[in-house]
């Protein structure tokens, strides 16, 4: 009888693990569809032009250790994120929107997989799969996974370092340290020293707080100094051990090598200077991006929409039960997730340079906390957290219902200048997905609990991201004008590309789409532009409408068009191609 019962339990465990593995694979497939479908359907946007143009010029010149935009050095970021695109271009054979974005999409997918790994370590397989799905369908994570930049690569690298620690915390001085430091070095080579600083801050904070704030304060303020040091040394054994100096030296060597090669080849220390300027100076004494100290409080809700409405309840619940949480393999699971969240939040808040997307590394931690909330039996939740969760979902459901009605409203019924906007794109796809969302809401409200809220919000999140990124944004490309303007300029110039100049203009995306074989001349004063025109006989000058008046006698040849909903003042920001005689 005992053998039969044991066999039945083993079978149930195997079936449960199999089901959870299927869920994990399904999440990865769903994430891949959102990240890769129609990845190149949109023209480059904002900072994407920098990554695409730097790689285009690297391929033109063969100088892979010297990043330039229109021939001018641009070492604001380390080299690795550019090299990822270079390697992708070897497979695709060209530089395109798709090529520039593939590394981010792959990094985003790897981040989803690592969330599954960390979630299984902290909680269970089902919670891990749900956390990965929450991450993969949050607005900003999808956006930056489809965006040519180093942002999602940084998120994934920091997550990899924290997951590696979570898997080896019982062996603080093990050989895994020779993986931790290289992972942080590679992460730092994508965007900056945050790849070292953020994981070390989170891991160190967790190690000190493992017994709670009171214990930390007591240990650091009472007793002989040597006892305090002994306790601190014990808590930070992953750092204070014989392997760490060697592992850290390996990581720092990996980080230093590209800069050293760049310096040797180009006889310039610009790379290391920009590391200092963009990381140390910007953190403590910023020269731009000075957001208010409270910036990240509202930002977190925008970054992980629509799941962010559940974040307050998740934080309330986790803090309520933290004192009674049981240990699992020596790791206080809720404490690590909370430390990951609050440590990241504090790290970026304490920086004096703040921008909304800097906070992206917090998203895996937030996804784990929300998944943990939704996987707990609703009746066992702390009453205030349960009420906040249901209220937040109710607001989300009402917003989804009302938002769909407003979105489908014919232009004639809109107020003011909104009537000038075109109808919603791909309305048939929107209606189908919206009906799926409404079905999920109807299912959830019949018996409001965590499982049904998770299903309904998941349908809303996936449908929303699918419509926005796969249907709506590509359809809206007809109203974006930078790429068509550049194509019109190239058609007009023909073989006279050497007569082209930029006036009071720095536009990496425009330079990329112009795709000139050599750098375009750039001028900031009328005298320089006129001297160029005299030397060439006739010059073609690209500038913005607001600066055209400082070039008297210039004739407008090509103009970036205005849309009917743009205010007249927008013409000041539009590109113009001017013919400038001697």
C-alpha cells in the first residue's frame, strides 16, 4: 500500500513538473512572438538611430573599436551593444531596422527565461512561469525588447547576476564567483558600470538584511569592533574570500580589454574618459537628465502597465508576511525579491541623474512580486492587500472597457483637434482582441480571485501588446516622415552627395537613412554654410524650419510634410532641404 501511494505521489509530481515545463515553454513562445513579429516594420525611432548609424559606419570604415556618427566620435556607451548588431549584420548581410533590433529582442527573450530560472529558485514552477509572462507582457519591457539600444541587455545582465547569486547563496565562496564577475563585466560593456554597481548593491543589501533591519542595526552599533567586523565578514563571504580578488580581476580585465584595444589603435583615451563622465559624473553631479527625486514613483506604473495596477497590493502583501516567511535552502525568498525591487528603486532614486527608462532593471523584481500575489490563495491574503488587489483590477477592467469604446470612436465624435486624427488603425484586429479581453473580464468578475485576475489581466496585456506593436505601430508608419524625407533627398541629389551639408543639425536617424558613403559636412554658422556653397558652386543644405531664415537666398527644394493634426508651429521642427547658391 505504501509503495502504491508513493508511486502515485511520484506520478503526480512528474505530471505537475511536466505541466509547469509546458507552461514555461508556452511563455517563451508567446514572448518570442511579441518580440519578433514584424520587428522591422517600423522606421528607426529616437535613440535607435545612434545604434544603427554607428554600426553602419563601423562596417564602412572597418574601425570596430571607434564608434562614430557622421564621422564624429560617439563613445557615450561601451562597444558591446554595437558589436551585437555587427554580428547580427553578418548573418542578415545588411544593416536594417530588423538587424539593429534583433539583439534587443534576443536579450528580452533571455531575460524572460532567466525570470523563470529565478522564480523557480525562489518560489515554484507555476509562479515562475507567471512572473515571466508578467515581465514579457509589460509595456516598457516589450517596447525596449523591440528597440535598438542597450537597455534590455542591461536588464538581462543584472538579472543574470542576481539569479546566479540566488542559485549559489549557500556556497558564498564557491567557484560560481568566476561566473558572477564576468557576467557583470559583460553587462557593463553594454551600457556602463551599472552592470557592476546594481547587482553588487542588491546582493550586498540582501546579505546584510537577511535577519532584518533590527538585527543589522544591532550588529553594526553594538559590541567590540572586531565582533562587528567578524559579523560583517560572515554576511559578505561572497565578497570577502580568497576567490573574489581573482574573479574580480578576471571581470575587470574583460571590461578593460575593449577600451585598451581602442586606445592602442586610435591613440585616444576617449573611451575610458566617457566611462567616467557617463557613469561617475552623471550619477553624482549630472550635467543633464535632472528629473525630480520622486520621478520613479509614477514611472514604475507606466513601465510595467497594465500589471502595475497590482503592484501596490503585491508590495503590501509581501511586507505583511515577510516577518513570518520561512527559509528555503537558506534563502528568504520574499526578502530577496523585495530587496531586488527596493534596492533597484533606491539605487536609481539616489542618483542625481534621472530618466524614466533608467528604472527598467526593476521590472523582473516587480514581475516576481505580482506573480507571487496572484498565485497565493485569495482567501489567505492580508485583508487590506486583498481589497486593494480587487479594487485595482476593477479600475483596470473599467479602463479596458471605456478605453475600447473611446478608441473606436469615429473622428466626427471626438472633441477639438482630436477630430483631425485618423481613424484607429487595423480596427478589425482591435475589435477581435478587445472582445477577447472583455471575455476575460466577464470570466474574472463572476468569481474574483487571484487566478482569474491573472488570467484576465494576462489576456488584456498580451492582446494589448500584440495590437500595439504588431498591428497599430506598423500601420501608423504612413504618418512618420523622417525616412521618406531622407529618400526624397537622396533621389534629388543623385550623384552630388558631396555637395550635401547639415546646418545646425545632429540627427543620427536622418544620417542613417541618407546612407552617404562618407561623412556629411556640418555647419553651425551662416558664414560656414555660405563658404561651403561658394566652394561647391551649389550646396544642398538640410536644416530645420526654425533655422532656415538664417540662410538668406536659400530655396526650399524638399520639405518634410506636416500632418493635418499638427499645429502650425510644428513646421519649425520639420526638415528642409535647401538649395544654397554661392
